[in-house]
C-alpha cells in the first residue's frame, strides 16, 4: 500500500466506507452494549463488515473505535490495548485492499468553560486512544461526527503529540451551526490553521439536506474535502425502530453534487451499507477531481468558537482593541492581582460595542502572576464573547497556558527576532493553530528604514520556514515609530506595509498611536496615518476603538477602497453625521524655527541651532563673558522651554529641537568655561534602560535634557543588567541613577537596581520613568522618585541630588 497522503494530492476522487452500528447490530450486537467492547470479544463480525466494504469499493475503512476513549469504556479498561486490537482487526480484514482510518468520536464531555473537563485532560484522553490506533497500524486518524470545536481541536493536538500520521476531522451540523455554535466556515478556518489534512462533514442528514452546509465550507477551503451523508433523514418504522429509507441508487445520485462541488472523498454515514458505496462509486465513476479555487483568498484568519475574522487586502480593516491592558488603569491592575475579571469584562464589552473585532489581552503588571492570570482571563473572555483574542505577553509559559484555553485560533502577540523566541514560540503556534504577529526586531537596534525592517522580516520568515511554520499563521507588525523624533518614520512604515502586501502576500498590523507620541492633536495624526496605511494595504491596527475619528476615517476609507459594497455600511452608520468642531490648524506656541530669533535665548526657545551658534560667535568676538551667556541666555531659555512643555504649548518635537540647540550652544561655550577655571563641577548621574528592554527614545531625551541642566550624564544605553548599572554608579560617584522601561514585562527589572543599591548600602537615589511606569509602581519597589516626562525628570534629578536649581 502507498502512503495515504498520496491520495490527498492525486487527481482522483476516493471513497470511504459507510455506516457501521446498524450493520453490527444485525450481526449480534446486543442493545446497550458498547460496539467497541463487543468487537473486542467478537472480532469476526467486525472483520466481516470491514471486508465487505473493501469489496464494495471503499478505499478507506474506519475502525470500530468511535467510542474508544476512557470516558465511554468500562472503568479500568486498557484503552490503548482495545484500540490497538480493533485497528488490527480492520487491517487484517482488508488485507491491503484499503487504508484503515482510526475512528475517534466525541467523548461525551465538554471542556471548560462549558464543562468541568480541562482542555489538557481532553487531549490526554485522546492521546491514549490514538496511541492505541497507531500501535494497531492505522494509516490515518479520523475525528468523526464532532460537534464542538474545542473537542475537534483536542483530537488534532493529541494526534500530533503521538504520531505523524495524517489527520482528518469531520463535523456534524444542525442547520447552519454545530451543537455548540460553530459555523462550517469557522470549523474549516480553525482546522486549516491547525494544518489538518482532510476536512469535511458527516451524519446529521441526507445528501440533499447537507448541500448548503458543504457550500458554506468552500469560500476559504484549501484542504481536501470529505462528505459522508446519512441515507436520508431518519424515520420511525411501524415497530418504533429508527430507519433510513434512502436506497443505494438514490443516495448515489444525490451525492453526485458533492463531486461537482469539489469533494475529494465521498462515503456514507448512518443507514448506508456496502451497497450504497458500490452505487456511489458507479455513479461518480471516473469523474476527475478538480479542487475548486477558494473564492476568499484571505491570507490569515482568526477564530473563536463561533466566528471567524479574516485579514487581507480585500477584507475590511480589523481593529484589535487595546484596552485590556493594566498600564494606566488602576482598577484593572488591582483586579488582576487578585485574578478578578470584572473590569476586564467591562472593557471587553465596551470595545466590542465600539467595533473591535479582536480583543488584545495583556495582564502584565507588578505582582500579577501572568502564568495564572492570563489563561484564567482568556478563558473567561472566550466564554462570554464571540470574538477572537490576541494573547499579549512575553512570558512563554503564560502564553502556552493561555493557548490551552482557546477553542479556536487566537492571535499570539508577538514573535520577534530575540534569540530563541521563534524557536520556542513558533512551534507552539503551529501546534495550537495560532497565528502570530511577526515583530521585525533583532537585538538592541530598532530598524528605522523600510529596508532594515524588510531584511529582518525576511530573516524571521526564513526561520519560520525552517521550523515548518506555514505562512498562513503569520502577520507582520509594520513597526510604527514616532514621527516627532524620526521624521520619515511614517513613510518607512508605509513602504513596509506595501512590501508585505505586494511581495510577501502577508497581512499587516500596527500599534497605531505610536506614530503621534509627543505631538498635539494625536487623534488627528493617528487617523490620518490610518487612512494612508489602509491605502498601502494595512490589514489591522491595535488601537482604542472608542476613538470616533478613527472609526469615521476607517469607514470612509473602506468606501474609497471599494470594500464596502454600495457604501452600505458607511450609509448605515453615518447617514445622519454632522461635522464636529475642528482644530484651528495652528500649532500652539508657534513651531520651532517660526520667526527670527533676536537673542541667543530666543534661538534656544525657537530651536534654531544654526542661528544660536552664529549669535554666540558674534557675542564672543565682541568680548562677551561665556558665563554670562550661559547664565543669562541659555539656562533661562531652556527653563522656559520646559515650562512651555508643561503648559502644553510645546510638544516633543519642539522640546527636542530646543534641547539640541541648547546642547550645541553649550558645547561651544564649555571649553571656555573649563579653561577659565570658574566652571562648576557637574553632578554625575547614571542613566540606563533596564535589562530586557531595547527601547531608549524616552531615556535619550531625558539624557539630553539633563546635560542641558548641568548634569554629567553616564548613559549606559539599553538592555543593561542591574549589576552593571550599580557598578558604574559607584565608579563615577553618582548620587542618582535614572532607569527607563517601556514595557510592563521589563519594568519589573527596575526593582533589581533598587534592591542592589540597598544591599550595598550606597548613598544614592534611584528614579524611574517610562510609558508604563506609575508613581504607585515606584513606591511599590522602593524607588526614590518617578517622573512622567523629560522635564519632570530634570526637576526630580535636581531634587534627589540635592542641587538648589536644575541647571
């Protein structure tokens, strides 16, 4: 016999067997006795049925193990041994004339939260059964008549843990959904993400009644299809016995439509007999198999138990709601510490109502046990809401624990180029059929240009290919950087999106709000960038769906991109729309470089570095005192810039430009100050981004401001261990250590430095800051101060170092 996989790729239609239970009853199976137990003790009638199906033309026969799990067999039964014996019965009966499919049916139990059984326990039970089928020589594993998506997924995972045999799954539907609410298309989407090799439907009704079910599987189907109807609808005969009256010829005639629809395998279920299979083979004859091309070519699909969310250029933009994140949310953070879910469920409800089609779930906060809380919250959310989840954590154990709770295909956020991360998380995503966000980051350097990002993306894709991870599980984060510090950041991001769409065929996402950091009217910039990104091919964004402007722009772009047929969604939402109040269009406080500076101080305020240097040269040539220029012009000016920033008259770009001008001016005067011998000794301060964190924009801004205010800054860079930080502080005699972190997962490392300073009994203070850091967190780890921005950091450093003034 060739390998069964050869049948999956040839140009023919192949045939499974038909019903088994009724035939076995006619051969002595007593009422109330498990077919498996009967077959173990009476192998002859079981073997005879297998042989008759093979003689009738069935190329695949299924084992008499439909109920062969520990949950349906007698207590104490050797599950593995029983399944092995029944698989061998089938193998011996067909004598190489047919392949043997190891039949795996439902356990009769639900997994959490619908039942008491954990998903891990369900997998363990199936693993036990499947190992027996493998021992007995099965050629493939076939999960049959499944009605719950989680249970079908458990079979796939169990089979993959036990063997490398091909896996097929068929689900039965009542009307448009399975018993637990899964649509045929969501079933297909989830199983294809898991890499199942054979998919289909069986049981529930006769051929004519399941045509629509089969059609609804087709839009994204790329896997060989198996269809096994009953012999018509069940009826009760005059004795009260259930019978199926559709004869072999009518059954075969009605099944021809499935061949026309592209079914690769055909067979029967309840009420069918070897005669039905013979008639089916004769009716279909040598009809060539032609796999239909999927109408919907969405490159990536997420699912929950009852819904699918497709990503791709032809699909609407998907909003991944970002608000289930404890950063800046005191109530949520406090509840997560207690593993309580009320606030998270409230935020989920709000975001779904506002249009989020996926919920990002991040529980990273001080004193939160992510390994426990993330799976607990993920289970609670998936039991309440019909949307897929995005699991957001850098803790791989927490991620795996959460993946064990999901019946569908959640999103993993994210896999970067950090050493070992693809090797650890990639196979996990493949195992659970979980698409992931590929984050183009390697080492400590943030890739700025599109070319740099694309190079990282290509390297990570090559890694994924080597690990056998299919492209259908990959979405790329375009990596949004702030335009306030990197002027071309948005353009490079757009180029990256276009490359992913046009060259790689991969969907993209982004953390939208990053682009506007440090600027006024952030929502205006965010929404404009969203429109540009959608035009470039963006598939989704991680954002706050409460933003009305964001929703308006997205809806408008869908019309312009011809993805809202007849603008029906747009009209339905905005038929009565009226324009809101807009901004004046003028930047508060004036833009850097606007107007002409008359003095060195004004040049600092306007951020005019060239003008400042020219004025300083003129002043020095005319005999001006360098100390007077510093104390009378530069210092007052930079203090005024800080005041403007605090009053929201200036934003990050103005602050940076003024600080750079100040730095250039001071750099010109500093040699003169030192040569005079009158220069004050600078206050040393050590600055670092903590270990594990490669983000340093905020720290660099603080360092620049500190240098402008008379500090000698020892900048250790990013991803710095606590020991190195404290050693350097001791070496330079620093009175203050400044720590930065951008992520909830790395901010906890700040405590390492605080603890080490205390353990060594050092007379130095530790101040902390960063986007995720709060004053409460600073107090909880024993830090001496917290600052929300660069201006506040300078004041805090001055206070902690005992300086009278911050200059």
